[in-house]
């Protein structure tokens, strides 16, 4: 009919409460240790107004929605982070970090918590570099990084044998209910500066 509809103009701003307990120390041996426990609670998160869907705005990669929303969603994130870093006199370093966490959301018309798209539950990395100085004050650098991720969640597909669609239908009753396999990614850097 040529009219512009903007159904989401009156949504309230989402609200978040963060609680963090951290321990952070540098030792005289060039060692840095940081441990952190955190809890985050989110309220008034925009979710799909259509109760036949389980749509939560923070799972949308684009960050905006094309469907009518209401502000009744909730979210919670909690976890433990640990970082250990060792610095050497020649500018070399080693860093080990690990996180164990849980990230979930809830819509008002369902009384259960679902995984967010980021809930891989565990993530870790090891980063190290060795620096050699030359007589001309240049540097030769050898660095490596190894990442581990527990496997990002994805929404399973429905049986597509009877569907005539370009896009396979997702099981909207089970958002992010399955996960890809955990993965390890190594990187190597060689540099001359």
C-alpha cells in the first residue's frame, strides 16, 4: 500500500548487569597472571514479537532486524578466564590463555534457556614470539599462535527431502542446539623489521 512501517521504533534499550571478580599480578620475574570470574545478566533484549519463533537480536550477525520485535528477552553469560604471560629481556614472550564459559538466552514465551551463537563453552590460545636483534638495530621475529575453540553452535536443519526451497529450513524449535566439531588453528609468523 506504499506506507512505511517501522514497528521497532519504541523498543527500550537493552539492559545489562556485569559482575567481575579478578586477580591480577605482575611478579618480579616478568610474569603476569590474571584470573577472572564473571557473570552478566541481560534484560529487555529485543526478541521476535511472533511467538512461533525464537528470535533474539544478539544472535543476528547483521545487528538489525527486519521483523517486529518486543523487548522481553533475557540473556546470561558466565565463565572463568585465565591468562599467564611471561616476558623475557630480549622482547620475547609467551602467553597462555583459556576461557570456560556458558552463554544463553531466553524469550518470554518459552521457559527454557537456549545457546547463543557464541556458546562454544571453551576457548584457549598459546602465543609465543622470539626476537633476535641484528647489529644494524633490525629485528628478526619468529612468532606462533595456536587457537582452540570448543565448536560454535549452529541451528540444525529439518529434513529437506520434501521442501522446495533454495534455503534449507532450520529447526527453529532448537536454535543453536548442535555444535560444529572443536577445532585447532595454528599460525606462524616470520618477520624482519
